[in-house]
C-alpha cells in the first residue's frame, strides 16, 4: 500500500517539465514581518531554485507541489550563488533571514557545502537569525557544528516537516518517508549544537476528516513540545500534480476549515508554554486553500496572522459567522462518510 502510494505520487509527476528554465533566477525574494526575541522585526525571505527535493524526485509527499518551482536537473554552484547575488541586492539588513529551497538546504546534492557556508557566512554579517529547512536525514552533527562556528552569537533555525507525530498517518496519508524517531534524532542534534528547531505540522492531510486532523494536530503538539522551539502549522493547499489535487478534482478532498485551524491553535496554546506557535496559510480564503465562507475568510485570516505574531488567543474570541454552524455539522456527520466532505458552496 505504501509502495502504491509512492508510485502514484511519482507517476503524477512523470510528465512534469519545469516552467522556468533559467537556473540563475531565484524563485522569489521579499521582505515581511517576523518575530525575533519577542519583538516584531523585518525578515528577508529567499526561495532558491535548486534541482528539487530529493524525496520529491523519488516520489514525494502527497500534498507537496514545491517541485513545480524546481529545475528537476542539476543546478551548478555558480548558478545558486548567482541567485543569491541577485536576491542580496534587495537585502536591507533585515534582522532575520529565511531561506527556502523547495527541498532541503542541508542536502549536499541540492546545495553544496561550500555554497551553503558562503551564503550563511555572508548573511550572518548582518542577520541575527537565519532559518532554513531540511529533511531530518540531512541534519548531521558535523554540518551544524560548522554552521554554528560561523558565528556562535547568531541563531540558526532548522525547520523540519514532521507533519504529524503519528507514523501511520505520515506513512499512509502523506508518504513522507521519515519516522518520528528520525525527527527526534535530528532534534537532538539540533539541540546539542545550540541551534533552534521549528517543526512543521500539517493540517488536513488527504484521507483524514476535519475532526481527525484536529485530534492529530493536538496529539502531535503534545508529543513534540519538549523537542521543538517553534511549531508552524501549515494547512494543506491544493497544489498542482499532487495526490491532494487528484482527490480534490474528484470531490474527495476539501482543504481545512479555518474554524478547525483556530480550534487547533487555541487548544495547542493551552497545552504549550514557551513554544512559539505560528500558522502560515498558503492560498487561504481560496477554494484551493484553507477557507470558511467568503464572508468571514478575510477577518479570520487576519486573526490567525495576528495570532502568529502576538501569540494571543484572545484575538479569536469575537470571531463568528453563520458558516460556523455548518462546520460544526460537518464535524458531526463526517464520520459517516469516507474522508473529507467537499465544499459545495464554491
Ligand atoms: S514536503 Fe518536503 S520532503 Fe515532502 S516532497 Fe515536499 S519538499 Fe520534499
Ligand atoms: Zn463564514
């Protein structure tokens, strides 16, 4: 069954050809707000274009369409550095920098160690905190030691997509190819090297009902709270050439309700103390992203964004809308069907 799922995810990409063929162009870079040491600061974000996530090249996760931004072939060291040079021209010494590669920044086959070190060294001249992402198998003592040695006074944050602490859900609904133990081992290495860990938790993987994903997220928070510094909840959105899109087109998948997101954030806040919780909703308010109804989406999304910055759940208190009843009804009846109930109003 796992093999079939992996094969299915691979086959969905079999006719994929990258739209952008210029390896000298980063995917995007911009400035946004972030929180650093309890203060709201400016953050600079760069998405590099690399050959792509090595796991996506083999089969890939059921909800992930990041490969749509990848080259799908080798990108030279010079090209990655050229992308960096291009982005850095717009860098205004923002205190924090977030690096994305649509894969793993610590995977040597995506970004060579010397390129990685050059980028981090340059950024740490002015940034106080630099974040990047990696699958756990690429997190090694050696790599983190070298990175931390660039400047011990700087914060280096590694984001790991655990998605859920439940191995069955991660294997059978997400096809992630890692175990909870792999995550815990990486978390230990991160802690040992005085780096910070951000854990990504997925809201609404395919095949889970709304109620099941709420429960799964809350249980996950409980299991990871002693390992991580930040938890970033990401509701799945419907990305191109993914299993999630395949199901969505057949009316067998609905992205999460924003009411579920609020429920997860409220309950997680009560269950955690020092951990920062955040939630980035790609495509929020759209039919392909987490949404409620058109009336309340903008307000609810603003509240979730504000919660991510200020960590204050009071922001959710006065939110209400007629569609909340519909959501509650769905939680009651969805056990009777298979998987998620679709959004007939859109
Ligand atoms: S979610 Fe992460 S690990 Fe999974 S395919 Fe996408 S980039 Fe790779
Ligand atoms: Zn509504």
